[in-house]
């Protein structure tokens, strides 16, 4: 809140010093002023989720000893075990596996799938093609070590044209061998909509009505704490995510989690360590405090990222660009896509995100031939944790419609600065015209 004229001009001159021109700042402020009601809703969700996390920490009597490092086998690591109970309670699940040994979201998903699918079983996606990195995990693209190599087959039902579930195709896609359904909550970098938790609940109910013993797993990446409920509240048997996205709160240096039914999580633990060892081993190597504190911060960090996504959508929509989700839609993940319509636009946008970062702000991102992509890709990130996408970051492939995928922001002021700086770079290069004051 701006208290006085003096403070207001202090902020204005600080924006000027950091490189935001007056016209960009006042346009940004005009757009922001319209978003007060939505931001209030986001704060209310964060407030609820904050209480949920604190309550889970209190219930499990979290104390300073839990932050101690363990080494070697990690036997009797009470901090690790308690953190898993905190995750389980916050997500209303029976059990959880939360480990720095899980490298990233892809590995967490691979773990959950490979632990719970045996040769002859079929994996089913009722929501179309899964996230890119899962293609090799499943064996949709031939790959050494894929589930397919181990005799697990795969089927999928496409979404309808409008992005809704095709219940007939889903019913037809389930066979006696269908063991597990994988449901991706976030659209990731696809063009379909992201599902609300309530929609996921309806889908799960339908899947269980077709086959009562089907295991429903939700890829929860980018979705944690965006709503008051998680897929485990609407019948998901497992939810899976990355700690360098929402639930790590920006502090987790690495890791992944799986939460859900006790028997399924036990299988995951045995697959991660080994049969006979299960959850009992795994040294925390000193990261526990960051994992606890990051989870504590996650609800408000997620809220900051959401506000940034909504501001970006509204700014670029007003300037005539197509944005997905649009400026007024309800949100179910933290990703914002902006179609910038030119290579120069995409590069300028990313330059702005980079220039606004606390780390590596002085470098200029350039497009490169990234392995696995059929066109050049540009990426902007000035993060404390490498590759962290809960921190402010943007990237996109250099091909029409030149979409920037924008996400993260540990604090709202930083998310806002990043967006203003992206606009500044576009404006300086003559790629946008700012509307006259309305
Ligand atoms: C990020 C993401 C993944 C993979 O996570 P990584 O940590 O990048 O391996 C999987 N699914 C979705 C929807 C994601 O957003």
C-alpha cells in the first residue's frame, strides 16, 4: 500500500533506477489496479493453505531436532520421517515419500509408475498425451529402460476438441489389464486447459465406476496450493510432484514427493531404496530445514507466482496478444503462455525476465539448439536453484506463434518487476505500443 506521496515517489524513482520507464510503469499500474478483487481471492486461498501447512506441522510436533543432517544409511532419521507425515497430513493422504534422492518431477513420476505397474499391466491416460519427458518413461518414444521395455503397455484417450473429457473414449479405453490411470493436472506446455481439482474428482469417480480397483495417479506438478483442495481430497490414490516447483517454496535445493495410499507409497519406497529397506533408509544430507521451511513458505510463494501470471495475462491481453489462460479465467496452475507473434518479441520478453532477476541479471539469453527440440529454444532464468521453475523464469521455442511460457516468482514484487521489465524491453524495441491513458 502506498502511504504517502513521498513513498510513492521513492518507489517510482527506484523503478526508474532499475530500468523501468514512466510510461511502462503507469500502464502496468493501470492494469494492476483492476486486479484487486482477484488478488484478494488468491490471498484468501494462500491464507487457508498456510493454516493447513502450519496445522500439519503442529500436529506432528515439528521441532529443531528435525532439521539435523543425517548421513550414511540415514537410519532413524526422525526429521525425514516427520516431514513425510507433514506432507501426508497437509495433503490429506495416508502416507508420503518426500526425498532429496528423487531428482526431479520426472523421476518421481517414473518411480510411482514403475513401483506400481508390473509386466502385463496397462497404463492409461484419460487426458491425452502426457508431459514430454514422460514419453520416454512410458515408451511412447522408444527408450532404454522404459516401462514398455518391462512389459507394461500404454493406452490413452484423447480429450475432446474443447479440452473436456471424452467419457465414451475413456470407458472404451479401459481393459481388464488397465491397472493405473495417470492424470496430468497442469497443461504443462501443451495447449489444452489445465484441469481444476473438482474436474479431476469427477474424472476419478468415472474411472472408478468403470473399474473400481483402478489406481488413479495425478501428476500434480505446478498445481500444489493453487486451490484449497488437492487431488487427494477428491479420490486420487497418489499425487506426484517436484520440490523445485510449488511445494519446495523456492528453498528446496532438489527433490520430489509422492503422497497417497499407504500400500502404494510403500511400493514406491521399496522401488527407490530396495525391497526390505523401503522408507527406513535415505540420509537427508542436511537439506531437511530447507524442505520444511520451503513447504511452510509454499502457499504464499505460489500466490506470488499466480499474481504474476495474472498480471502478465492482463497486460499482454490488453496489448493485443493472445494469452493462455486469458486475463479473466480461473487458474489451476501457475503457467502463463503469451503468444508474442515474432522471434524478436519472444527474445525481448525473455531478455526482460532475465534482466529483472536477482541472479545472472547481466547476461543476455540467446536461442540455442536444445537436445530433444525440433526448433531453437530461448530460456530466461536467474534462479538461486538451478532449473527451479517456482522462481521467475520464461522460455519458448523459436517457431510461430512464438509463445513465451512464463512461470514462477518467489515474491510478488519480483514477479511484477519481471513482467514490467519484459514489457520495457518490448517497448524499447518498438514491438508494442502502449495505449493512451484510458
Ligand atoms: C515439470 C513437470 C514435469 C516434470 O518435472 P521435472 O522436474 O522437470 O522433471 C512433469 N509433469 C508436469 C505437468 C510438469 O509441469
